[in-house]
C-alpha cells in the first residue's frame, strides 16, 4: 500500500503499535506539529489499517484527504495564534486583526515552518488526530488545544453556509478562481467529498469544547446498516425532550 518513499518512515515499532490497536479495537491517537512527509506516511498507514479491517477500502480517499486538509487547517490556526501573540495583537480589534492576518499569510511558507514548529512545541500547540472505529462507524477528530476566537467562529459559520451552495469543486473554483485559500476551501472540500460519497454533509462539524478548551473538527462516517450518527440522535432527542441544547450537546461531543 505504501510507496518506497513512505516505507522509510514506518518503523517496526510504529507498525506494531498500529497493528495492536487495530486488533484490540482501541482508539488511535496521532499527534503532529507541522505535517511532514513522515507524518503523512504515518497518517495514511493508520487510515488504511482501519478501513482494511472494516473492509471499506473505498473510503480511503475521503478519509485521508479530509484528514490532511483539516490537519493543515489546524496547523494554520496555530501559526495564526503565534503570529497574533508575537505581534501583541488584540484579536477583538478589527484593524489590528486585519493587519496581523496580512502578516500571517506571509508566514505560510515552507521555509518558515521549522521556525513555527519550534514555537508550536514551546506553546503546546500540537494537533491531535483521534480515530474511533467499529463495525458501525468511523469517527475522526482533529483537535487544536485552544478555543476559537469569536471572529474565527463567525468566519467558520459563514464558510459552512457558503459551502452548501456547491455540489462539486468545479463550481467552487469557478466562483473563487485562485482565491480559494481564503474562501473556505478546506470546509468546502470536506463537505463536497462527504456528499459525493453518499453521506450527510452535517456529519462534518467544527466546534469549541471547554474544560479543557479545544477546537474540534469532527467527521463521522456511518458504515453499519441502521446506525444512527450522533448528530441524528441529537436532533431526535432535542425534539422530544425539554432540555437546553447546550446541555444535550455535551453528551454527544465527548
């Protein structure tokens, strides 16, 4: 499954750890700061091992592409945080924030990634990837260990709304041309891939969790007949129970 270049990164210890987790059905945790070739190879091996066990190799492109896109988005968010911190920017000040975003885009180059990797380590800004799986579903969570800023949360909501307008990536490219970086490309890509793979777009969500504070991008893929994803269960219970939405939401975002 792996290419020759990828094989060099998959040590016997790593392969054994993944195989043991798969055999026992344990969740698999993967951490990264800046996704390198080594990280990509390990991520691909983990995903293939899971879907091979579940006999769903057809999901490889959907899960791997979604994972990589959401991990890169999380890394960018961490670099943004570091940029704001180093510039002493108040993120609630629109003028200061916009000025910092111009600087942030300048920092998104491969040459500066080693610098930001060390900064991310110092701040504890690693990205966690968690795979939970069984015969009924695959759940993938990409986690940043800090909450969304209010401006970021609003922007993400806008991107989700905007993504609903597109049935395929060609339509998205036609509307945005080369300006896809700031147009919600990651969110749109994952939503479209979910829909084209026959899954409900709503099974991809991004939310902030408290205690401890974190930002989570979650993709849930139902594979068992009759399985109800947590999002559907949530909506059904909300209709029949008199319970605040936020309280109920805690039960479905553990």
